[in-house]
């Protein structure tokens, strides 16, 4: 019975993460008005949240491997409940920043735990399981801002949304408590490949797959965040209607969600490295449609197909990495999450910097060059895999 319930609970938890991850977007204008702050000051919310997510990814994997998956899930839920609940109550801007850091820290813990657990309980179908997990997260991404918008359209205070987020996590915590989680030792006992049981430091020094997979996650999140983060500003500069820019984010996540469910099958049929190469080649082919066109129809197609092909990169890389280092699945998941955080911190900033000096077409070219590098990395992954087999 627990074997059937546990995956459902994990998928439900990742769906909830998807819902609450972007409620800041529709509520931020009201928060700015309520606290009487400038947009520059309000932007510190993203800094606090990014720092919390980074630390959560940095420490979550090690804590998960040391104290168990369930411990980290409960801790992450408590941080979410406390953080969102106190955000709704707080009248202090400094406290708001601390609480956004706390919620992102908890989200980092939960994300590490959920990815690790799904990998642990699906040792023979990691690619399918992780792409499904991230596809469900994408559905949450689509629904969360829409639900927040509906609440705000009914003239409720923005704080109601954060009360709701705290309540959702409280319900999930109650559902989660009786569930039995597999221990790290149980995962070790199920591993038949003795090579993968070598010390982690030895594997890193003798196996170049992990650094390459690190770069796959780094480039994926940097390119994706850079594209959707700047697309509104880019289209606004071209005198497109503001609704077009806002709609592009939804179009991207629609492609991202659909692509992950497609990669669920592809990753198991084609293999992990070939799936990563296919995603990289598709991104290389269609990313230019989004950034080098002036017609809205081609931009829309480019955004959708970019999301579709970028979608499978991180989940498949995560599945590949965990298949190589199953005993250290929590730590490996943490490392690739750190890669995602570093990508979102660096490439979007660099795109904005170059766009300020030149223009956005030149700025977005940084993303295109990164995708070209990703294609090379994907080919090297396939070659390295063949060498290992021989």
C-alpha cells in the first residue's frame, strides 16, 4: 500500500511547489503599494528568495543523506507554513525579506527530497519518473498565478493568497505524516552495481559524466530563466502589446510541461544521453525563432518550441546522474540544483548587461551560444558513455 501512496504524495507535493512558486508575480504590485516602497527595493525579494533556494540546494542533499528523506520533507513543510503564514501577518519589510528567504529555503529542501525519493523508488525508470515529476511541477506553474489572479480579481487582500499557501502546506504536512519513506540504507541495499558504491570523491575524480551533467543543468536554467525573464522587456521595446509579453511566459511553460511528459517516454526508449542531445538540438533550432524575429506568430512558436525542447534537459540529467551515483542520490540532486541556481543567477544577468550595452538581440545571443555549447556537451556525453561500455 505504501508503495502506491508514496509516489502520489511526492507528485502532489511537487505540484504544490509549482503552485506557490510564482504567487509573488501577481501579488508584488500590491505588496509594493501596501509597503510604499520602490521597485528597486521590492526587487530585494528576489535576491532573498534566490539566496534561500541556493542554500536549500547546497545543504539539502547532505541533510537528506544524513538524516533521511522524511526529516527534510517535514522541515521543508514547516518552513513553508511558518514563512507564508507570517508573510500574511507581517507589517515589517525587513521581516518580509527574511520570510521569503525562509520559504525558499524550505522549498529547496522539499525539491531536493522529492527528486531524490522519486529517483530512489524508480531505480530502473529514473528518466520517466523524474520527467513526470517535473511535468507535474509545470502544471502547478501554470495554475498558481492564475489562481492568485482570480483571488485578487475578487478584491481580496493580497495577504489572503499567502494565508492560502500556508494552509495548503499544512494540509500536505498532515497527509504526509503517516507515510513511510524509504531509508538511505534501503536504497543502498538495492544497488547491484558495485562500481557505483565507490566513494563519491573517487567517482568525481575518475568519471567526467557528473561535471558534464552539472553543465547541462546550469545552461538549461540559465537559458530558460533568461528567456522568460527578459521576454516582456524585449517585446515592450519592440512596441508589442503588454499582454503579448505576459502571454509568452504561459506559452513557454505550456511547452515546458508538455515536453516533460513527452520526455517521460523518450528518456527510457532512447537513453538519457541521446535524449539530452535531442533536447539540445531542438533548442538550438528553435531558440532563434523567439529572439531574431519581429512577427508575433514566429516569436510565439519559438517560445513554445524552446520550452518544449528545453524541458527534458534537467530532469533527464538528474536521472542520469542518480543512475551513476545511486548511494549519493541526495548529494547528487543537490549538486545539480546548485547548477540550476548558478545558471539562473549568472546568464540572465549577463543577458541584461549586454542588452544594456548593445541590444537584446545581442544579449539573447549569449543564450544561443550557451545552447551550442550544450550540444557539444551532449555529444561528449554520448562518446563518454560508449567508452565506458567498451
